């Protein structure tokens, strides 16, 4: 199962969710920062999410100027 990470918009604390994709939406609803109890958490994309590239693009892919890693297949930068 993938690990989803969320960064608190208020204090910058990282919360981790360990669940399937379907469970994720339910857990996001009740997710809150363990430090400041804020419910404003932004997802942090990690390499773990590469397998679900239709829905989520890893953060580092966004920052790539030339797409050497995808060797000509579809991606956000070399489409
Ligand atoms: Zn917080």
C-alpha cells in the first residue's frame, strides 16, 4: 500500500496516511494536523505515486526540464 503525505498549511508538519487509494478519500476527510489540529493539509507527492500517474504526477516530474526519465512516453513536460 502506498503512503500518502500531507503537509500542514499552517505549521508545516507532515502527516502520513498509509492506506489504499479508495480509503484515502475517506481518511482525507478526517485528517488533521497532529501538532496544531488544522484541517488544511496539502498533499505532498512522492515517488510512491508514480504508478497512478493518470491521477497524480510526482512533484519531481513537474520540475524536470527535459524528460529523460520517461523516454518518450506521455508525461506532463514532454507530452
Ligand atoms: Zn499543523
